[in-house]
C-alpha cells in the first residue's frame, strides 16, 4: 500500500493529520460496502461518564451536535510514539460514526469491526489482525508521526487507580432506564461493558 504513494502527505497540525487519516480510511469502508458520514475529528478529553485515564477515543452521535454532524475525539494521552494505535483508535471510532453509535460494541459494530480487521474484545481498538496492523503502519508511513506530544501528567495520568476488588455500578446509557449491575474493574477491563437488555446498548460506569 505504501509503495503506491510517491510522497508523504503534508499536514498542518494534529487535527489536520487526523482528518487526512480519516479521509484515507474512509476508502476502507467502501471496500466493505459502507459509507462514512460527515464527521469532525479532533483531540480532546472524553466526556460523559467515560474514564479519562482509560478511554482513548470517543464518538458522539449526530443527535449530540446542533448541526447533526458526528464528532470524534482522540484522547491526548497518546502521542507520536503511539501513531499506529492512534490510527487504530480513529478507525474504531469511525465505525461508531458509520453506525451513528446505535450498536454500541455489539451487532452491526462487530460486523464492521471484524470486516476491517479488528478482533475481540470489541471495546478495544488495539486488538487487531496482523493484516490491519500492517495496513495502519503503511498509512502511518504516508502521514508521518502523529504530530502531538502525549500528556503524561495531570488529570489523566495522575487520577487515582480504582481498586480491582471494588464493585462498580454500571448503568444503561438511556437516561430513562433504571437497569443497573455491579462489576469489578478487572471484569470491565477483561470483557468490556455488558449490553443493556432493555435498550440493547452498551452500558457504562455510573457517575454517582
């Protein structure tokens, strides 16, 4: 793949780098008969109930934005040294954008993720086939290193570690749902969040 491109793409900043990466990977979705919708890509801390020291990427659906355009954020805890993983996370979040976050990490998300080269567990963007890793590496060579320095201290890195034996409350993302379960941090890290049986969507940590 890299041999087909004569020269490296010139980028202005990290958002421009991410945008050009997304434009390149949009063609990969065409190969699996999917279309990437209009979206914005930038660097920022994950919002909502997402853990800032764990979540490396986040996609907000079209319903979350005033203009109806999906928005993807890549956490600043990854920098140039993680270029290939940044691309993997971006691709993972693009699947959410194509699905408009309707499937969580289940159903149609899994179909697309598997077709593009991801492997279970589906909540992770780092579980990839060798072919996908090679493809991302080739794209990284074209784009150059991710032009961003990772934040290694502050609100993400210095946040206290959750005890693995503590039972955490996991709730449905739907505000009207009262369904909740208790899980350990270790279980969440190993198998991911469960799917709510009421709304068929991935659950998340409660904020209170």
